[in-house]
C-alpha cells in the first residue's frame, strides 16, 4: 500500500523505475527464518556493537548463574528442617560492603567500553561523503549535498514489484540508497512530519528523525552488498511500509551510478515537492 499526498507528483513509468540488479541474495542484509543472533555486521561500528553485545551476554549470564546458585543455596541451607532455630542477625558489614562494591565494579566494567563505543559512533571527523535522510509519512527522501544537491524519494514496492525486483516482501523500494564501500559517510537524519527512525541492522545505524532538528551518525561499509532496514519508530498507520534499501558498491560503480542519477533526478530539488523515479542501471553487488 502506497500513500501519495495531493501535493506530491510521482512520475514512475515502467521504463523509468530504478532497478538495481542484485544477482545473489545477501544473507547478511536481511532477517533470516529462526535467526537468533545479529545480522552479520559490515561496518566498524557494527563490529564494536557486536563485541559489546557479547561482553554484556557474558556479564548477564554470570550474574544470572550467581543469583540462581545463591537462591538454591539459601533454599537448601536455610530450609526449616535443616535450620529449626533461625539466626537473629540483621546486619553484616562485610556482606553489605560486598553487595555494594561488586555491582559498582560490574557497572564500571560495562561503562568503560560503553562510553568508548558511544563516542566512537557519535560522528565522523572527516567524512568522505555526506548524506541527508529526510523521513516522511511514509517514504524517505535521500539527498547528496556533495553532488550539487542530488535528491530523490524512495517508496516501497508492492508485493508483485518486489518479487520482480528480487527484493523481500515489504523491504523492496523503487529508488534505493547507493553508497561506495570503504568511505566514511556522514548521515544527517531529519523529518518533515512525525518522529521516524532510520534503522539498518547490518550497518549498525539507528537514529531518530525529528522535525526541526538534524541528528547525526556515520557509517563505513566495508563489504559490497545490499542491506535492508525499516523505520522502527511507530509513525502512523503505514509505519510498517517504510523500508530502507542500501546498496554498497565499489567506487567505480558508484561514480557510474552518480552520472545516471544526476540525469534522471535532474528535475528534483531539495524541497520535496516533485518526486521522480530513476533510470535503470545494472549494479551487481556481491557480499560473498
């Protein structure tokens, strides 16, 4: 289902729909049936997030085992039959120091890598490329300020169109975001209406789009491929129809795409009033 406001013009004849040919499906790019772990991370931030996640699992598992063992010991050691005359002790200074100091030490162990990760993922000092992502109900506007304001809209494909394009249901789009691999990409996210969230799991990118302000994050995709995401902030009746498709290609293919995109989106402007679709260009990402 696609909503088109009265003030929007979407010119998308069949010959002008952008189709980025992905010959092999990217296993890391989308959720898999019965998947228990993260998608394979393809950014430096994603690798650190995954390592931090594993550290927290170890800490949480250790705490859970300790609490379970303590409860089991207490139930057995101080059951009525084994302890008919319970102790009247109400304070134990040593134990009280332990149950205060140990949680503090655990929090410090968690805080050190947590703050390092937060500062690392905050922003890139010297971006090679800047992207502006503007959220709308219920589609995305992508702008490349470094390319003379190249801008276009990205709408979800219906089931039949997605199948023809080789995209998963509810994740295919007409105009995907195309970026080069190995480049530090500054991502500025805002909104034209309600609160949205730009979320691509494999890239470890999740940032809110809020009207009237610009939030910043960054990414560097180290592996050629196609990566899917969605708006994960409830933003209205069609919240589930705001997919994100990111195609990461080598620099030479990216330069070719830029030439085509500038021609096809020439009538677009940074003010999202006129929406045009792009021309077909064959890019064949391979993440294997």
